C-alpha cells in the first residue's frame, strides 16, 4: 500500500527530527521521570482535579493493537478486524438527546469521551505497527509536544487495512484526531480544542450461507466458501471539532513585599464554555437488493440498487460554573461543585423517497438541559461523587440521569488495604430517532414507544491489583431489536445481575491480567448473554540485559459459555435477537513472544490456536466464523526528545 509506505517514511523522518530537537520547558509541574507520560480526557478541569491516567507502557499488552483488544472485555466480532462488534457483557447504555453514534462501531470511532490529551515533560511519539497475513496492516502514530510555553499539541493518526480471509470482508479504515491546550502564565485562562475525522469503509458479506460447510470441513479453502452478500458496503464518515475554555473569576493571589503570596480564603470559582460541532454520514449500498438475504424483511422498493444514506449534524453549547481556581489537585479536592446549562441542536437530513425521488422527514431537533456535579472528600478516607442531567425543554423533554458513587478507603486514599465502592445510576430515556422511525430499501418502521427507565446498583471491593464486585440492573420498558431486526419494546421489567472480578497482578517474574464474570437475567427471551465469560493473559519475564532488554513469552485464553448470540444486520449496522444458533463453549487461545529493548517492544503472535484442533465451532456471531490461526508481527516504539 502506497499510503502506508509513504506514512512510514514520514514517521521515520519526523522521528529523526524529534530526536535531534531540544526539549522545551514544560510548565506541568510533575516531580517524576521526564519520560513519564499521563493523559486526561474531555477538558482542562480534569487536569486541575487530577483526574488523569498513566500512559500504558506494559510489555504484556504490547500485542493489543486493535480497538477491540481489551484485557477486560470479550466482543462479538465478524470475520475480520475493523468490522461491527458487540460486548458480550450486558451493559445498558444511556445517552440523553439525539444519539449520534453507531453502537456497533463504537470502539473505532472518536468523540469527546475518548479523546486523549497527553501530559508530557518532553516531546513524545508513540508508534504501533502490525503486519499480518493477506497483506493486513495496522499503523497508529501519536505525537505530542510543547511547541512554546504552556502550548501543547497532539496529533494521532490510525490506518487499518485488512483484505480478510472470507469473501467480501475487506476493511480499509482511517482515523485522525488532533488537539491542543494552552493556559496563560498565571493560569487565569485556559483553552483546549480538538478536531477528528473518522472513516470506516468496509465490505459486508452477511456471513457464510451454510455454517455446516465450515463446521464439517466440507471446504478447506475459506476464500471460496459461499457468503450471503457479494456487493454490499457500509461507509461511515464522522468528523467534528470542539473548543473548551475556562476563566477564573478572581485574579491570581497577590505577591506581598517579602515575595510570599497572600492566601485567599475564598475562591468563587471559574466560568467554563464548551462549543462542539459534529457531522455524521452513513451509507449502505448493495447492487443486488433482491438477494435471498433480505427475503424475510420488508419488500424491496428499488430492485435495481440499494442506496440508504443518512446524514445529520449536531451543534452543542454548554456554559457552566465550578468551584475550581488556581490550585491543582491529585484527585483529592475537599469539595467540588459544578452547575451548568446545555443547548443541543441536531439537524436530521431526512430520507430519500424511493417512489417520488424526493427527500422527506427533514427535521431539526433541539433541547435545553441542566447539568450538575459534586465531589466531596472527607478525612482523606471517604470520597463521594455525583452527576446529574435533565432535559427541561425540547426533544426528549423529561429525560434525565442521576449517577453517584460512595468510595470508602480502608485507611486513607494514599495508604490503605483497599476500598469499598457503591455505585448507583437512575435514568429515564425516551426512544431514539432510529428506534422511532426509519425508512430504507429493505427496512421501514414507525413506532410510538414509552420512555424506558433503569436503575443500576453496584458494589465492589477494590485493590490496586484486583476488583471484585456485584452489579444489578432493572429496566422497565426496555427497547431492543427483535428477531425481525426491528425495534420492539418489552412492557414489563427486566433485571440482569452479574458477579465479576478484574485483576492485573505481578508476582516475581510472572505477570497476568484479565477478568471473569457470571451473568444472569430474569428474561432470557429478550436478553441473550453467556452465563460465564472470562479472559486471562499470562506472561513470564526473562531479563536479557538488566534495564535494557527483556523477553516475555505469554499466552491469552478467552472463554464464554454457549448462548444464543445476537445476529448482525449489515443494512442497519445493528445486532438483533436470534433463537436458532448457539455459539461459545470453546477456548480462544493466542501465543505471543515479546522482545523489549529499551523503549521498543517487538512481538510475534500466533492467534486462535484452537482452530488447529479441527473443531470448527469458533463463532462469536452466528454465520461469521472467527479468523483461523495465523502469525502476525508488530512493534510498539516510544520516542522522546
């Protein structure tokens, strides 16, 4: 691929320049190794509060190059990387207002919640590259630098190309985002901003036609196994930008004649303003609308070509006040309060009438919301946090959420024998635009659903290396996609309970990370989940040259019990219920050897060893076999200065 070759050349040139450049003075006062990198999300208030995370430099997770590589999750996937996916752990997602994102591709798409703002002491570049079979390539580059005092710029580019083993599963996705942040010397004013552009361009084959051909090994050449669709594609293009600003109402502390600062007893906080714009476009095309794959759904209107196009944009304005000032915290602020108003405007471009060839249902949605949040730390051992939002006017008026957490350290937050956490979430959520009305060549519906309400309760015990917890969720008027791939509503109450654990342990030369979860529901007709799921990655560290190089062989094992996993509908980019095919009850095993030399980690990985047994049951989604065993080679390289 010429694009990847050109990009690699650019990276090498850029890296050379970075190495030769001099490190600029950094204003972030962090008393630690200059190569230490941490990051925050959303806005500069989180940096002031100390809500930051350390940059992952663990050798054990070096081979996790894909957006679905997560030590604490297992996903339903299709037969290639970069395609639709779904977490098999039940999570009731809620989002007030107009839903912009496509849940089936959420792990690959950018938004404010997953935008990363690194905090660095010197120029920093992180490069990840993976090369697999069939010309599969993944490349991600992140660069961050302070270009002049207190002005930091971050650029992040990710390109993924995978032709796939099965017919018509090629993916060619690209993602770019850039951000900057700046604050004045006296820290009275600060600004951060970001821009992103995501493009997912994929072929959709609808799965293989006959699972028995794969399961019974009637055909060993996977590339010629018949698939349901041979001319369908999905295109997702999301782009947008945002600006966040703060201004401390009072000026900085005044310096006295003896060069000390007169401490202010009361600080009346800061004013914040957020503006964002986002445009999303979704296009599903198929040159064969009369394929048998669609025969169970609405009659086809245009028999010559399917071209289902959606486009909408959102403008958000938020103004809010909080109690922050000039002092910086390490997630230990004694008291924090925020209050704000938010206005959202969304334009839905409507649908193309396949009979009259005219556009219709062009709608503007807007609403006004009130936001509030609070943090209380008591005696360095108790931390209470809460957030709330309610739509007071306009689209989905009356919807709200309230979430809170009580975290009780068994000791103090810096010296303890763990912590007890209690979480609660209560929300009311009206049906989204996609669930209420939709029009396309193969699917059409119009619904009048009641608002759904949910209550989630969770309790857990947490150590730095372990978390054990119990979670229970009740949902009334639950909206889901039924066996006809259309939205339906269950009028009663559904409950889902789970017992889970997460761990990341280092024991002498051994290192292991993973999770385990037990789930149950009172309605297995509407909620399909595996009873048990778990993942563990175990590595063994072999020192070659002390503080310079290391060898780490590792093994990863994924497993979940058999259940009726949701099917996938490409024309809707949505997973839906099915009661015919069970998947699961097999181990997915990867072997990996990682060689670390200073800041570079090179890995060789052999995936899906279970396929070597000849037991062809390795599906996570009906009719989409997982990829066979294969080798892949990759490197993660961190550069400084």
